[in-house]
C-alpha cells in the first residue's frame, strides 16, 4: 500500500537524517478505504453488538483520517523508529575539539567508561586522549587524560586508546604516541577510581605496543593477551602477553607476512572448542581470521572470511551464550567519499566461521566520513554496548539486547 522514499534532511541534523517517509497515492488511499470497508464487513459477520460494530467503524475511520491529514500537512508519514537498539546516544554534544576517532569502552565496578582521541584532526600534534564516564545514566564532559607533550622538541599526536578492566585490578588505558602508525610507540596508564584520576603514563618496553586498537582478553590463568600489529614493513599481526598487569611482556613473532594478506587490529574471541580466534581489518577486501589452540602462544595461518572489509577497523566479542558478535562495515572500499565506511553493521556466528549480518547500526552513503572504528563489550547485565566514530564529529553509544538479535 505504501511506497517508501528517502526524505531530504539537512546534514547538521543527525536525528532527522535519513528518516524513511511513506507517500500515499490516490490509489493507495482508495485501497486503504476499501480495507476499512472490508474490515467493517468482517465485523458485521462477527458476534458483536450494534454498539461494538459502530465503535470499530469509528476507530478505523479515525485512523484513516489521521493518516490522510498527516500526509496533507507534511507530505509524508514518518516510519516508526527501530526497536532493536535499547539505547542510541552521543557521548557528548559539545567538546573542545572538532574531530574525534577510535573510541574504546570498558565496564568498571561503578559504571561504563569511554575513551577516544580528539583534536584538530588525526595526526595533528594537539590530538589528546579523552575520557568520559557514565554517572547516573549521564555521560560526564570529556576530559583530556593523556597527550604527546614531552617526548620530542615538538609535541606529538596520540592515537588509538584501549581501555581494559582486569579482574580485581586497576582500570588500564593503553594508547600510542608518535608522528605516524609506522613509528608510534605504546603507552600505559592506570586508574584505581574507575577512570576519575589516572597514574603517570609509562612507556611500554621496546617492541611492545600494547593492544593496538581493540580490547585485550584475560585468560583463565590471569594472563592478559593483547592483539597487536605493525604498519611499517607491511601490515603484520602479532600478539603480546603480560602476566603481571603490564610490568613485563612477551610477544609472538608476526603471524603473517604483511603482503599476501595485510592485516592489523585483531580482536580475540573464545571458541566453543577451547581455541582462540582473532579477527580484524585487512587491505584485502575481507575480514581476516586466525586461530590458536594453546592460549595464544602459537597461531595458525591467516585466512580471509566471507565478510567484506573496506580497509576499516572492526571489533568483536564472545557472548556469554557462546555466540561471536562482530561490528564492522559491510561494504567494500570504493571511490566514495566515506571510503566504504557506511553502513556499519553487526554480524553473529555460532562457530567463528559462518557469519550472518543481523543488524545495521548506521547507513548513510552521503556521510562524508562515515561510521567506523567500533568497540564492543558485553556488560555484567548481559547487554551489549557498542561505541563508534560518528562522522569524525562525535562518539556514538548504542546498547543492544543480544537475545533480540536472533539465533
């Protein structure tokens, strides 16, 4: 009965953009009126009283008149909002920086904490690491907690923060400092009050970068295993491990040659057979995967999944029900102005091999910088929290109930 169309909406209005409208032609109106008549006839054959039949006719007629008035006044009827997301919000409305990217999220004993880098633009020396905490259902104003001052004669940019909350230990914040991803180094700071204050940052040992974009995992023996990567001589993935909350580290060699499959930014998953799987970003048009059967000490061969990847960051988490959840851009990098970073999607897998796209979080091909670099966790209450870069202007936070995402 209805024909869908996209209504134009101004770029500055995120709430109005891309709303779906429905235009009603005279033929559709006639069809709707016919439906009212048929429904009324149906009720005449039902065991209803005369007063009940009159009330049914009045409700149906009122619904038609209300819809027609809405169309006459506005030219369209706005579709009902999606109900899959329990919450969708921006972490902040205003901030002391014009550009942001690479968010990360963690759950502490007192609530959620989110971090990202912000400044004039990526690679600019004024780019700092900002943190916001969720208190009583509201996000605190962004606060700069780390910068690139004091490492060289010139101030350097900071990059890719990663929050991680180990069991019964201080909250950890990893980030990078340096002029480029090929030359940056790893930094770490900790918080004993759930992100309100932070220790003096320390530089990680040479050859250790920390988790490069996505959260680490804590193994059964307490070790923290980080997915890391380098971008100098090709894109190469490796894994780093600490048994003492970052005091000492060991790292694997690169698990790929950086050329056959150029891969970075792994997320680590727990499979049902007891093995680990890492998935992430590539230059090969597909999400990569690799497995380990000894808690990440040794890894198999890197291969490509069936999921597309437009050379954009992903993140993934193992849900408590054993399913794997991945947030990614279900698109390929083309000549478009957002470089394939729209739409932003959620996929599920039962085995880490066969993935199915189940949800679209964002879809606006006209967004210049798209929607990218997601971070995802599952909190103690079972809900899934996702943060991501919204057009390089804001950080968005979405809450999902994984039980509503299907089997």
